[in-house]
C-alpha cells in the first residue's frame, strides 16, 4: 500500500498569498489537490492523507504538516502552490517544480518531480520553467521523497487566465496524480458492475427446456408469459430472476426462484404447463 500525503499551500486568509486583485492562492491550491486526490482514488493500492486544513480556515504550520506526514509514514509528499513575484501584473509565466537541494542528494524526489512536472506543464499550457531545487521546509523536513509544484503565477497576465478556469486546475491536479501513478506504477481499480443496473437488465423470468421434445409445451408458456426459451445446455450462471423448467431437473440452475413444471413424461409436463399460473 502506497501512502500519499497532499498539502494545499497556505490558508485562505494567509497574508500576502493572493493575486493583485485579491484572489487567494489557497483557493487555487485547494482545487488542484481535490482533483488530484479524486483521480488517484481510482487506483489500487493507494492511501491518501491531506495535511492542510481542507476548509482553508486555518493555515496549518508547515512543521505540523511535515510532522503529520512523517508520523503517518507517507511514501511521498506533494505540496501544491501557485507563484507570485509581487503585487502588480506582469508578463512572467510558467510552471516550476521543486525538490530539496541539492537534487543530486535526493534522487527519488527528483524522479517524482520529473514524472509530475511535464504533465503539469502540458495541463496548464504555460511556460516550462523546469525542475529546480530549493531549501523549502516541506522538502527539507519530510522523511520521504517530496516535491513542491508551483502551478503558475497568480500575478501573471497569462497564467491567471488559466488559473481562473477550473478546467485547468482540475487538469493540473490530475496531471500530478498521473505523475504519481507513473512513479509507483499503479494499476487502476477494476470496474465493478453497478448492482442496480444489473437488476434492471436481468430478465424477470425465462423458460428452460431439457430437450426439443419439451419445446411445444414451453412455446405455449413462452407466448403467455412473454419469456424467452433456453435449452438447458445454454444456461451458464444467472440469466433471470425466475427460471421455469419445462422438462428435466432444476439441479445446477441459478435463480432467485426455480419453478419445476417437469412431469414424468411430455404429456404430464404439458398438463403442468397448462395449469401453471403466475
């Protein structure tokens, strides 16, 4: 079981962490993390933990976040952020992904970053500023491979257009999750049939004949009940809620209700069919 710790950077009211028009960085980060966790939940063998306050009301201290991830024994740590240079709009742009410096001392973090980063660049469709190293707390104080993704600049005239579009933030979150999938070589969960759909498509009743000699009697019943006729050898598994057997035994048949109209001969069987009522 692989454990993935997620952190949406800051809180909704963290001072300074906003665009020139007051858009909150945490709001962007939160949407990315929600999308990433939802996408990753489709895969087998993964547990996920969110170490920030999912309401955004509290900016959980970084030391608490990294301590929680360490205590949980996370296998990787992913922090979602969005960048800014100042309080004025500019033409700068791009995605950059950080690992603890020097990158050469953190090969697994570097591997994780290189799985995630190009996918995020493709999702956001903005400049690629590359994988970099830095001495950030979330990278330094975690005991597992860790990356910090800056998904664009809040004070960029170009990046902010993408960041205001939830489709791009969702794509960014899914891109991070796809990088995690590739890093761990995860397999998608098998799709289970919807039990409600199964009940809807299941036949209400069907008629089973032991041999062609029983067909004339079964045909009369089929017309009356508007139910299909199956030769016994063609039945595998459950095909109807009720199986009505016209000739032969019910042994080995699967249904919620088994009705046996078989007689000792075809004449007795025909008589049982004539007397049968739903």
